[in-house]
C-alpha cells in the first residue's frame, strides 16, 4: 500500500478506505494510511513514547521567563475630563482613542512615545470615597529636557511634588500626583 492522503491504494490500484472510527480506536492507522510502512514504525514509537511522557508527567511544563514588549497602565478615575486634561495638557500625552457608552465618555487611551495609559471613568459601584493610587508610583523615562517638561506641567497648573532633581542612583526626575492620587515620576532615560 502506498500513502495517498486519507485512505490509500492497495497494490491493484484500488482505493481502500479505513473503517469508520478506525483512527479513534487505533491512532497508528492514521499514520499507516498517511505514511505507508517504512516511516510508520518510527512514528508509532515516537507517538507512544511522547504520549506516555505527556500523560504521565505530573510536573508542569517549563516556561521561559516573560519577555514583555510593552506595558500599558489603566487607572480608574473620578473625573475623566479632568484626568485627560492633566495628562495631555500637563504631561504631554496625546489621546490615542476614546470610547463612549450611552453618550458618555467612559474610557480614553493616552499615548506618549512608547508609553500608554488608559483612563476609565469610575462608575462608583465600590463607593465614591475609595482610595486610588495608594502604594503605587508610575515611572516614565524620557530622553527629553526634564526642566522643560516640568515647566510645561507647572504652566498647565500642576503642582510638582518635587522639582527636577538628581536621583540617588543617577539621572534626574520630577514627580507629580494626578487628580486621583496616582503618583507619576518623569525621569531621564539611561
């Protein structure tokens, strides 16, 4: 028999079809049909040993460390318009996209270079007084002039938590707090 797709021909050239369900009962039948005899023994042995190893393994498969290619943050905010103004006019982000629901602006995706921040309008289902931004600081690295960026923020009415200053580990940064309490530091890259 020579392998010809699903089914095969016998030596007389007649098309031979396997019985219905044969592949489910005997997986090697599929290999025999597709490959013919020569490669079958190797594939059958490989199939059995691979499946036995897979089925008997109690250890989870080893996974390589995460190789992330980007990061996007999403903040739930009390006043979406105020937050969009803070990040666009104050820090220089651009609106990448926005989404409305029932005629109301509900979410805005902002972008500055390779950094993305999503801002979503709080529906206050968890209460109007819940804390936001506690124990969390976002660091944004840039090769731009930090003094100029800090001046832009101040001109937009943002109070800096710290003026541009040298960091203990090198480089410079300034810090701000957004309208909902999220801490953001703009730092020199490198």
